[in-house]
């Protein structure tokens, strides 16, 4: 008789495979405050930041701990929705499993981009903290050149995750190329939607940030 070991926490593990990447992916969209919201709109697609700000406005509270929870949750909700939409496309390409399994596949493989979002949001916070201590040239370099290096590195990791997890879960070679194409298309749309600060955006943002932080 074949012995199959199944941990009693297997079902929770499957849920967390969706929850953790979704939370990590979307958290960055909701953590902007009044001083940094314009910078976040420039660093990430503006409509995602605006949606998170609207959710935070509807659930506003004076309790600081609850407010922090709402801030993170607002971004996470958007992250879950984006992953669910991307999973529909992945599901159509994979065609060999249930949608829930395609959702798990999409969420796990998106971890490098979730890390990218977290890194970019941290870079935004660091940029604001250094506003009064670094020169304009140094700030400009951090705002424009740093994110490009992160994107290239994490994009490569994303492609590797798509290919290797596809191989690990039995996706045939032709469909693996299909999910690679979906991943490339997703990143192209993500970047085209407003990921990264452009030089023209930075020229407008810099004096606003300097004025806001001076007060």
C-alpha cells in the first residue's frame, strides 16, 4: 500500500500560498501618507494608489492601530484583485487544473514582483527621509536610476519562477512558453501603467516635496 504523508495544515498552506503573495504584492499601494502620496502616485500606477486612498477614506478611523491595519489592508485588497485577474489569463493558458490551483500558481510566481513593490515603497520612504540631507543630484539619481535596477533584477527572477514552477507542477513545455509570454505582457502593462518615476514627473515632484517637508 502506498503511504502518502499529508500534513493536517496542508489546507492552510494552500490558502497562505495565495494570501501571503497577495498581501505582499498590494501592501505598497496603501501605505502612502499625505506627504508621500504624490511620490507613490509617480512610483506606482496612479490609479492603484488612488483606489487604495479611496478605500482608506471610506474606512477612516481615529484609532492609530486600526488605521494602520486599514492602511495595509486597503493595498492588500487591490493586490488580491490584480492577482485574481492575472490568474484568469494564466488559467486559460495552463488549461490543466482548477482555477484555484491556477490562482495559487499565479500568486506564488508573483512573489518576485511582490518583493519589487516592497522594495520600491521602501525606496520612496528612504527618499523622503534623505530629502533634507542629500543633494538634489543624489536624490534625483536615487529616484530615477535605482528603481530600474530593481525592476530588471526582479523581472529576471519572475521569469525564472514562472518557468521553474511550471516545470515543477507538470506544465508541458509549450504551455510554459505561454505563461512566460503572459508574464512578459503583465510586466509590460504594469510598467506602461506608470511604474517608476519619469524625469518629467520628478521635476514637478521635487519642489513640491521640498516645500511639504520644510513645513
